[in-house]
């Protein structure tokens, strides 16, 4: 009886662990659901000229690394990466607020930077000073790395849209209307002379990569191309020199995989417990029948 009670408690614990990890994995995955509509083309430090018929480009960003920032009323300086953007930051990076394109006095900071500056990750409404300019925190995104997003006009002191030859570190591409993987990245590469090397947010957040299925399962060319794409995705995740955004999604992938593997292990252990219990019950009944037959 004691073993049976211990077994029931163990099964309940394993079931609870599996459910808890599945819920957390689904929560994280759902938090970044809108991010799956984007791909990031990392260009390095290059010059960008905006062209017509590129409506699929959500915007560009420029990264300045290891810049000193301070918090209002806090007598300390923290080194952070400054990400200057020229687009609305909303429904992405898991933020609850919004950094509008014309919001020159706002910013979004990472939870790591918020904690180091203010001692708390709940820093919405606080003021951060970047290169002598004050920015009010509109939202905090979940990341242990120190970075801050600001709008381009404030950082440059002029309307960045009017700058013909501006430096960028990468582009954000809206892939929601894309016909096949890499379509828009290839066009951008051809138009501007950049490499078309990009990554999809789904490469980090989804269990399986987002690729188009073949019209026929016997399409061997498709499977060969897909295998090559999967290999490139894996190699990029492991070896690529990642910028702020890619590191952000890479960390979310690590967190998701942690919960997913915990769920799988819990389910496997629970299944093993069920099989063992079933065998024990069956063996116990069989033993009782033998003893009963021996008596008579």
C-alpha cells in the first residue's frame, strides 16, 4: 500500500511538471507570435539607400556597441548597445508598450539594463540618458543583455528618412506576404548589393523551420534543398556572429527548448511509470492465481 501511494504521488508530480513546462513553453511562444512575421537581414556596417517597391522592408537599424548610459537619479554608468531604429516597434520583442516612429523622447530597454540601472526590471516611465539625451522608458523587453532601442531622429538630430546615404547594421523584413523563403532577402541583396544572408525569427522560435511544403512528396529536389536549408539554419544558430536582435531570439530559443525538453522527459518518465505499474498489477494478479491454484 505504501509503495502504491508513493507511486501515485510520483505520477502526480510528473504530470504536474509536464503541464507546468508545457504551459510556460506555450506562453513564451505566444508572447513572440507576431515576431514570426519578420526576418532580419544582417548587413554589417553598410550604406543604405531607400528604394521604391520595397514595401516589405519594415525598417532599418544601426547598432552602436558599448555606449555608456545613465539612469535618472542613479549615480552609475552602465555600458550598453544602442540600437537606433526607424520604424514603429510594436507587437514585437515581447513588449507590452510601443515605441512609435515619431517618438523621439522614448526608448525600450532590456530587463538586464533596467535591473543594473534601477535595481528592478519594472522600469517603465523611468528616464535613461544616452549621449546627453534623455529618453523615457516606454517598455521593457525580457533579456539579460544590456541594450536600448531609440528612434533615429533623436539620435541623429534630424529626420533620418531624409538622409539618402545612411549607415545601417541590418534590415527588418516583413515576410507575411512572401511566396517562398528568401524571396525578399534575395531581392534586397540584388537591389543594394548586400549579401542575402538572413535569418527568420521562426528559425529560433519554432520547433521545425518554416518552409514551403512540396506539391508532391516525391519531389526529391525539394527534400535536397530543404536539407541544405536546415543545415544552414543550424550552422547559423551555432556559429554566426550574432547582433543584438539575433542574440535576443537565440536566448528565447534556449528558454523554449529548456521547457520543451523538460516536458518531454516528464512525459517519458510518466509513461514509464504507467507501463511499470500496469506490469506490476498484471504480475500481482497472475501470482495470486498461481497461489490459489496451488491451494486447491
